[in-house]
């Protein structure tokens, strides 16, 4: 099957194996992806810093190294992309903000360093909204990233460029990050797979940053990977979890742990907590639950604790910290659109004042404890990710009622950031031509179990990107 595909369609796992076995060269793999980028990126605008010339030259060196010394690591010769809000040495880190276009990174962030040391070849840097703080991907500096499935729909945010790039064939692995759903929104929107890792799982640090982020942002923001196939997410995560002393939060644990006693119990919830879940989403939950049951999981309808309260705490406390620490930069450097949207965020989500924020951070422990205890009984939880189908590409900028609807539909997304728990998103199919998916939450540092379940669902659904390629051919 692999041999019948163009090289740009191959998985990272297949490319890495074939390169190691000398069946194809790094130059072959890179050239195929570069050709695809040059043919299609002009329409999609996923990659906004083109590094294809550098990648082609690097591939020559990687082939020479492979012949003389063997592979650098498990991603030797595999093309990847990096989101433009993390540092890559000698490249700009604008974070979607025109005023930051000349912020040049003095060194690689840990995720970039780990990918390079594993042998990956960076073919480009992907688009993100201003300040990486929208549910879609558009900014005055680089413009809009188009969802490859439907130009009227959002590619998600803030890693919309990453997800659009990988589903289009601009590299099988795309780096992204997530503070409220920024890995998972784009995966849901573009029909890719991802896992939001546990807080502390992947080292994070931007050498260009003028100051440290707020404490809550440090507790919630994570680095990760988006891929067309679950096995490629797993391969990327095994590389990304390598330690880096620049991140004091990093926990140096191996990726994966002992298997729980079978059958693994999966809690399933369809509770909208006041939001009218779209029947398409409940059908996706039903489909995924059935697949997991057939795969040997013990699937039970039960309610995880405190979800609505957790979501409200995320809203108030995140916006409290944002208003206190981030708002000055938004007012100084942001566009009129993003400033108006921040005003709407504050209006809708009642930001905590400093004292309430401090108390809220303390109370976060209560929520996490409750979920840790729940996850002792149910190591996995199957939930909606977004409780509605895909929104319009600019819907979050159309007024407060639209912003409210998206946030109300996404409580299972940002709630997991507030808890610091791992959560995978995997497609379950198409509805009306748009991707639909579900979320699988796991115990702390058990991303491997989330991906096991996601892979079981993927085996039933198939690789959604293949359907996209057929549609666009």
C-alpha cells in the first residue's frame, strides 16, 4: 500500500523506516514534500516561513551522515513543520503579530532542538493567529490559513497552520501547542490526530521571550504534535519528551507506562452542561464508544466530576491572568480585530481580580484531585471535543454571541488544560464534507493509553487525509 503512494503521502513511521533501510533517501523524502508545498501552499497558506531550500540542502547532509555514521535518531530525514510561535534559531518568532516580525530567535526552543536531534528536517514554519489566541488562524502579518476541506470553514486555532499543513502533505508531523485547545481545535477541524500532553511532559522555553509567562499559563500551556496518523503522533511524542534543563516544570519520564489490568474501563459522557449538543457529535461519541467496546475496552456511561465548575474556573481565572499580564501587549501591538475580541472575552468570561485569581489557583488542586480519583476507576474518558460541528472561518470575530457559542461548545477542551491532563483528539469520519472527531482523556502521563484508544478508533474510521486527497485530486 505504501509503495503505491506518493512519498509526500507516507507516514513518518514509514518514511523513517524506509530511510533507515536505505530504500529511499532523505533527499527523496524531502524533495517530494517540498514539491507538494510549492504546488499547494499558495492556496492554503499554512506555511508562512518557507524553509524548503534549506531543507533540501539539509537532506543532502543527512544522507551523507546516514551512510557514514547511521541515523541521528528515530526521525532521521523526516520532514516536519514548526509553529511560528516557538523559537527556531535565526528565524522570526512573531506569534502572528506584525510588530514582532523582527523578533529573531537566538537559539532553538526545546521542541525544535529535540526534533533536530532526532534527525527531522524542518521544511517550514506554520501560521498562527495574533498572540495565538483565537479559535481560527488569521492575522494581519501573514493572512488567513484556509481549511483544506472547505474554504468557508475554520482550520481551527491556534495551530491551524500546523494541522492544515500536515493534512495537505506538507510533512507527516507538525509541531503545535495548546493552552485551551490549540492542538485539538485544528485537529478536529482538519481531520488529523493529536494528543494534548500532560503539563510538564514536554519541555518548553522560548529564548527570545522578554519575561516569563504567568503562572496559570505555565500550568496549562503544552507543546505537542499533530499528524495524519495516530502512530505518527506517538513517534513524535517519544522524541518531544526528551529532557531540557531550561524548563523547570519538565518531568523526565519515559513515554509510556505499564498496561492497566484488562479490560481498561472507559467512562463515556454526553453531558452538554446546558449546551445543546449537535446530534452529529453524539453520533460520533456513539460510534467511538462502539468501536472501543468491540476492541475490548469496558465502556460505561458515567459522569466525570465537576466539569461545568472547572470550565467556569478556566474562563474566569485564565481571563483574569490574561487581562493582568497579556492585555497591555494586545493594546499596544494588536490589530483592531483582536483588541475588540479581547474586550468580548472579558465581557463574556468575567475575569478574576488578583485576589480571586490567587484563590482560584489554589482551588485548581481540588478539581485535579477529583479527576485523579475518578481516573483511578476509569483510566480513560470519552467525551465530545467540540459539541457542535465546524464553525465558519471568521465566526469568532462576528460578535459576542458567536464567541460565546464556541466557548460554550468547547468546555471539554479548555477544561483539560485547566486540569493539566492529557487528551487526544481523533477523527471519527465526515459529516457534510467536514471532519468530525472525539476526545479521549487519560491519567496524568498516560498519553500512551489515550493514543492506544485513538488508534483503535482510527482503525475503524481510516486515515481521513486520504479522503481529502481523493477529493482534491
